[in-house]
C-alpha cells in the first residue's frame, strides 16, 4: 500500500522516489500531530481522573481576605517608615540679590542669591556637560528649580545678547564643463525570443520566457531528461508548477525537433524500466518482463495491449519511448 502511495505521489507531483518518501513521512507526521490531542482527551485522559472533592469556597474567601488585610498593613507600615526628603525653606546663608549670569556664576554666588545648594550644584553640573542658558526661562528647565526663587531673581538675570551665525554653505559651482552629459545614451533592447528545440535547449532560452525563472527552468530540464525528451507539446502540462502563462509561452516558442531516447522493451530489465517516469510501478514492470519471458519478444505496441494491467492511456503515453 505504501509503495502505491509513493507511486501516486511521484506521478502527481513529478518528483523523485526520495522526495516522495520524504513527503509521505511529513504527511504522516502532520496527521498524527493533528489527531494526538483528540486521542489524548478521548481515550487516555479518562484513565487519570481528577479529584472529585468539593471546593471549600468559604475557606478560599477567608484566605483571600487575610492576604488582602496583610497587604494593606504592610503598605501602611511602609508609608509610615518612608521618610520624604524635605528641603529647607530658608537658605543656609543670608540672601543677597545682585545681577548675575547663570552661565558664569559660581556655586557660592548662586547660593548667595537664595538658590538651594543642591540646585546650584545641579546648575554647575549642567554647565560642565555643555549646557547653556540662552533665555531667562531656561533656568526653569533645571529639575526642581523653585518657581518662587525664579520670580525673585528674574529681574537680576543678565544674559549676553545671542546672535546666531548664519551658516552659508560654500559649495563649488557646477558647470557643464565639469560634468559633461553623456554623448550617447544606449537604448535598452528587449531580447528577441525565437523558437527553439525543447529537447536540446538549456536554461538560457527557457528563462527568457514569461513566467519561467531559474528554478522552474531547471525543473523542466529535469523532467525532460527523465523522460528521454518530449515527443508531444501536450506533455508540457505534466510539468509540476507550470501556470497558464508559462504553459502558453512554452507552447508558443518550444519546438520538438530532436528525437527522444527509447528503451528496448525486449532487453530492458525491470530496474531500467522503472527509471522512466511513466513506468514507476514495479509490479507492472514485473508483469511486462514475465509476459516477455513466457510469450517471447514483443513485436509492436499492440502486443502490450494483451497485458491486462496496462490500460490504453498508459500504452499511449509509453509507446513513443519503446523500441522493439
């Protein structure tokens, strides 16, 4: 049964025996993966019953209430133990107001103006990293700078006039002498496709056709070599992966001008017959060999019709590849 499935996969997809086995294993694994949950729930899970004891909801509610009470108690204790950092409302030294530049004033001068010490150090650190105060309001950008202190110091802040320099790019002037236009523009010429012999061509001609790329062209040549050559344009439809566009392009430009390679039906072994895509069934090949042994050499295609396992469709397909 497995051999029959593999033969059908090879014929349908046009793949090798090894690829057919891989596809069969993958499909079997996917089938088992899909049905495993159902089998587990239906036949395995009933043998492992869960506990049938009723759930004590009152006990669960009491545990939840106790946990909530403990959490609220811990939050209150944490809040009581947390000491907020408070800053002194009164400065450490007497306040003296004077005109100052926040870009150059020292930490001591800032403290003398009534700015808290940690804010003065923060301003000094900001300047050390390259920060500049260009407007009075920039002082408020310092984190935690007191608004009341800024209102008192606003009239004493003195900043130098800021005149931004206008940058004028100095690009070299371009002239037609430095960048001459190309004298000749080559027009793109679309490659002209001419009819070709499908039994002797390579991928160079096939990839010129619409809808056929490098992978599909290699697949066409692989199928051609397995057959021994095409004897009819109707065989193009047997190539796996060809869409209507690629098929129409092959029918338009592909010609059959070279003869096909034939198999001597009276001398070929079963293995030699099995290498042809149309004779992948080993049982049929064995019947062909046994009939030849019992009745003598085949004289024509009509002798194959005497074998019951061969239908007319198969004889019509394999006939052009046989020699008697």
